[in-house]
């Protein structure tokens, strides 16, 4: 069985499942409720997995990182796949003068493009039926929806094509496992940890352990924690599970709490994550 978060695009999640052979059924995935409910359900039911939005394998979604760490320790994301965006901007009779109705997944994926077009969308829950969205948009309004869900009488508007310019949407397979998956070829690993003695400068010794393991972090993010001032989320390429095992053994030896949140097979994930264009002090 395969499910998804209630806020996720059913069309994109199903494409991801079919692309990786996670599902061959021509039906929508199970709606498992909120993100917390989805994780709890996957952890409690054998042979149930969920398709989740990753952000990017090298730069995870902060919401997913946190949800995984707050969920059952058995949960781990075990695969990643890119899906070409299916979003289109459509209107009845070519009109785009009224409200632009978009759901949560659509706004997540298309917000920057819509802002660039000067659009101020009306947000609706992903569960909202298309017929209700049409009614909310009114006769002069328009919708941002998946191509497979375009209502009768609606056609693509002139700027619709730019919604696909942002690149693919990355999804992963969330499963409950007794042990972290073993791998003999490179994989992207998401590792969360909390220093054993969280004080000013306490991060440095932990980073030294990671560096000594020969690992180059591609992502590092801190998060306030109820059990201490900070937890840290990382993402990095790891050559084999033996290297990962040696790292976590050393973390255990030093009393550093940790969890492996994802093991995503693959040496590279193209296209890469969104890149900043910094302007440093002294470069004026």
C-alpha cells in the first residue's frame, strides 16, 4: 500500500510512484492526513509506505526534516525521484482577470513564478474539489492545477508554460525499517544530531568527527529543540554504508545523539538545488 500527505499533489505523487515502480495501480494514492498523521500511520502499519516531497535530496525541506526527527525512529526515506512539473495556469475562455485559485502544493512549487507574473493567488486546501475551485474563481478567474485535472471548458493561459521552468519536483519513498538500509554505492544521507554538551562552540567537535570520516557536508541547518538549545540537520554524499556506520559508531562513543533520516541511492541528483547568488562585503 502507498499513501501521501493530504497537502501533497496526488497527480505528482502518483507520477513519482510509477516512475520508480513503487506503484503500478492507475488510481490515486491513499490520503493519510496531515504530515504527522502520515508519518505515524506509516510507522504503525506493516507494508505501508508514503510518497513525500523532499525539497531536494541535497537540500532537504526543513518541514520534512523536522517531521522525520519528531516521528518514530523507525522512519527513513529510502529513495528519491524527480518529476517534471505538471502545473498549468488555465482559465475559461482565456480569461485571467479575476482570482487565481491554487492549492497548497501548487503554491509551494509555483509561488516564485506567480510572484514574478504579478499574480496574488487565492490559496485553498489541496483536498478542495476542482468544481469548488471553479466556483471560487468565478467567471473571470483562473486556476493553477495539474494538467490531468484541468476542468472542461478551461484552456491554458499565455504565461502557463513558465510554471514548468522551475525544474523538477523531487519526491521520496518513506518507509518504516528496523535498520538503516545498507548500500555499497554512493548515497545521499540525511543525518540529524545533537551535541552531547550543547554550549557555545559545542558544534565544532561534532563537525570534526564528521570531517575525520571524510565527509563533506552539503547542507547544515540548526533548529531550536525542546531537549536542548539545538539540534542540527545535515545532508551529504556517503560512499558506502560502512563509512556511515563508522561515523555513527564514533558519534555513539562520544555520546552525541543522532538519527539517520534518509538514505537516497545515487551519486548525483541533477539538476542540483537552488543556488544563491551572494554579494559579499568588500565586493562593491
